[in-house]
């Protein structure tokens, strides 16, 4: 039977020594566990965390910052929007930062203007963050900043004149996902695929256009004129009204799920069946659209994989500034096939326009 362990009086604030005594480990092991360091067994880690929870022990972040010269915080610059893709990536970043033993500080920008990004980064630096994540899809233009901490860009290359102690980039496989969406439609037998792109100032739009173009070029398919939306269902609806009168259109790849849903609504209003007359593929992987009619075929953005890989590399750069970065893992490419895609209609000359 395990010996009884003296408990801390309720009026006494617990210390790391108390956690060590309750867990039956050394104070050094407690320090390693609570600081997220390696070389601790799973069993010891479990006991330390259980003891800390039982005692109500909270790590003194201020004291740790003074001892290490770091605040163990990471700042994120993000576009201020509730859009599924942008918001989902931010949530995954928060999870990855927390699991790495750091706290998160977020500053949103209204529209991705270079001066707003510069101001957001400056605000984070004033808070003493150990590293910066730019989860900002509209970085175009000059951002004249010089950081003395590592910086991670997710889904976009570093902005011009943006220099840091160490600059890292992690992609979200947008080019490969767009190519997979287009290839899926071509594999079904469609002679070409129209593309409803996002706003031209977004890097995500550029990557998806290039993936679509690459898939068409590889098959020798004709490249139709581009349509542009603004990620909203309303812009997809407007594009659908424009395409509905063209009987030669049999397949559309939309650069966002919400645009795809608006597009389908307009097509069906005009008497074009989906997928019997026109197949539609979206982009993002919003799980809500598995329950619309027809369920939306889409490509799923690897938000969690990109966030975890990016934060892993950023933490490595923070904690081992002179060490070579480990090799980066490629994000997965996932096509989710549902009911909005099918082979093209067999009638000569394409589908027949119907009126309601």
C-alpha cells in the first residue's frame, strides 16, 4: 500500500514542492512537466498533472518569464472575420499553441491592409511575445517590419520588407486541393471545368486558380473565363445566374463552400439540375454542407495539420534558435465526394436549359 502523503492546508497557496510531494516525483520532474519539456515518462507526466489539478496549483508565468527571458506566449495576426475557413484555422492555432505550453495573444485586422498588419505585429511585440504567427490571407504590399523574434506565415508567403529573427512558412495545400477538385470533375468525364474564384487580392484565390489551371492544362482541357466572387453565398448566387443560361456548362469548381451553395441555388432556380445537368465542387470542407440538398462535394482544408505543423516549427525556432529546423510534413489532400457531382449529361451539346 502506498504511504500516505501529507496534503497542503487549504489556506496555504500550493507550491511546486507540494505538487512534487503529492505526485511522488522530484521538483525537477514537476518543472519539466509544467514547462512542457521532453524526457518525462507518460506516467510521471500524468501524476504531476493530476497532482497540480488536485492542489489547484497554477504555474507562475511571471516568475518563469524572468528566469527564462521568455513570456511563453505567441502572438497571432488574423483577419477579423467569422468566415468558416479563417475562423477554423484560428481555432486550430489556439489549440496547437495551448498544447505546446504557450499562451495565445490575438490581434485582428479589418481588411488585411499592410499598415494594419504592421500595427498588429507592433502591438504583439509590445506585449513581449516570443514568436508571431501571421494567419492573414490578404498580405499584399509592403510591410516594413523587422522582428527580433521568429515569425510564421500560414497559407501565404512572407510580405515584402517583412524580416524576422527567423521566418517560417507552412502551406495549407490550396494548390493541390484545387487541382484535386478539378481532376475529380474531369475524371467523371466533363470536357472542362468552370471556376468561381474568390477575391483577387487574396493569396488563397491565386493558389486555387493556379491549381485549377494546372489540372486543365495537364488534361489538355479548354480553360473557360474566370468568374470572381467574394466568398459569400450571395456572390455564388450571382455567378450561378450568369452561368445558368449557358447550356455548355456541365461542371463548376467554386473556391469556397458558401459560394458553391449560392451557385447551386441559382442554377436550380433556373431549371438546371445539380448534379444531373451541372456538377459542383466546393472548397473548405464545412461540415454543415453535408446536410444540404444535394450534399456538397468539396475538398477539405487541413486546418489542424497546418496549425500543428506550423506551431511545432515556430516553437522549435523559439526554444532552439541556433538549431536547424526539422523537416516539415506535407498537409493532407482530402476530397470528400457527395451528391453534387456526377458524370456529364449524355445529350449531344450539353444539358438542356429548363425553365420553372
